[in-house]
C-alpha cells in the first residue's frame, strides 16, 4: 500500500542546520515479489519530499546509499521501494542496515541507528493498523453486505481505531526524549485533524519538547516544536475569548499599530471579512463592498477586515491605494493564524455576517444576497 506519512510541522528547520556533519551508509536487502528493480532515498523537507539518490537492486535484492554529509542530530529520510516507505532518522556516522521481505512498510528490520530502530518499532505497528482500517472500510463498502455485518464492521473499525491511538500515545510518553516520539506525535489516522482531543493535545507536545531540550538541545526540530506549541497556545487563547455574543473575538493591529477588538463593534451589524492583498483578487470585491459600506454605514453597519498578508508593506499599500474606509487589521502569521482554524477558513476570501445580537447569520455572502441581508438587518427598529 502506498501511504505517505509526512513529518511536516516538526520538520520546519530540517536540513538548514549548519551543524558539523559526517558520512552515513545505508545498505540493505529487499526481497520483493513484484519485480521491483529500483530503490530511492528521499530527504524530507518542510515543503517536499525530494529524491536525493537512487540505486538498482542487484539479483539478490541488495542496495547501498552513501550520504557524504549528514547532521549530527537525527534527521528524517525515507527509503522507498515499490511505493512503500521506510522512515529513517539519520545521524552523521550511522551505518544503517535494512532488511525486508514482502510488504516493505510492514515487515522490515533496521540496525545501526538507535533512533531509526525505535522509529521502526512505532512505524511498523502504525502502518499495519492503518492498513487494517482500510481493509475494514473496504469490507464495509463492498456491495451486498447485510446490515448486521456492517454493524459488526463498524464496531471493528472503532475498536481498531482506538487501539492504534492508545498505542501511539503510549509510545510518545514512553519515548518522549526521542526524535522518534516527535515523528509519532505528528502522525494522523484517517479523519483525524488533531492527535487526541484538539487543544488538549498541547500537553503531549510540551512533554516531548521538555524531554528533547535535555536529549537533543541542538536539534532544529526543537525550535519547530516550540513554534507549534506557541501556535496551539494562541489558538487556545483565542478560543477562550469567545464573547458573550457567541463568536470568537479577535484583537489585531491596524496599519498604525492600534489594536482593535472585534467585540468593540458589538451592537452593530458586522461583516467580518478575511482576505489577502497578495492574492491580487481584492480590487473588485473591495470596490463592491465600498459601495455597500457607503449606503449602510450610517445605519449601523461596520466592516472588520482581516488581512492574512505576511508582508505588511503589501497589505498597507493595498489599503491605501484602494482607500478602504472601514477597519483594516492584519495578522502577519498568514496561514499559521489561529483565526483561520477557529473560523474554519479553507480559502480566501471568506466572510461572516454578524447581526446586532452577535449571531453569525451568514457565511461567504456577496453581491445582491449581501445587500438584501443588510437591508433586513439595518432596518430601523
């Protein structure tokens, strides 16, 4: 089964570290029955998985890679064959040996790297569990399955799902001082957005971070993990500031540095508008919104427009050039802004219409539909 399990968030500074490095050899034997002839070595970076080397399997299934430079703290690589991946945590000086027969991801052994051996302990069981979930789903959705069998399969799926999650948590806690625990921390089962319970997950991130500060204080993964914890803390803080009117409050700075709370507009009809000047599609939408603002502002309508531009000059230039008359604030964290997750924003632009009582009455509303709702909501009482 081809399944890409990426070490994304925690790899934020991977391979950029200017640490002293040394050679690494990776050799092994794959006994595969599908006629595979090649094996590849991938380097996992924050933005991509790049193939850095390839080798032909000889008649016995043997192969060998050599890295001339590798960091002295564990870094993530994948060995790929027949679409399956074996993740390795490589450190300068390692002499790694791999052996596999049949299903590479589920049935392999690794020697010569303590972190890779530990990672293999987690990964083999995790992949086997995910494949088991896929098999249950396939059986459940097969034609002609009777209702009793479907109910049984649903129970099987739930039991397997939570068995995997318990094992994942146990591995993280037992090996918290290992980079392998950090890898396990970022794996997601089908349908998961967070590891266990959303915002409460931060306790596991902190547990691993505190342990890695002692075991691998120079690891670039540690800085990335701290940044992730800071984002989670910001999201939790934002969630805790739900106003009495029922929507998540925001407090962001305008171009002059003045911080303005969304909740300060309580009692007005508010269009909470999310955008990015860098996307280049704002002129027409803002021109249309300016016309509405001119007509309805005197009737208690206000716009709180949030830019997710990471470049403040780009945002300020757009606000000035378009002469935007409403409240314009910026969150320079861009895609990492907690507001994007809290408001469930998948793409820009996006907006939310909030009535005088603080109830969100519409989402992604534009043009004639927005005008009709403003007529209704700003009607004199």
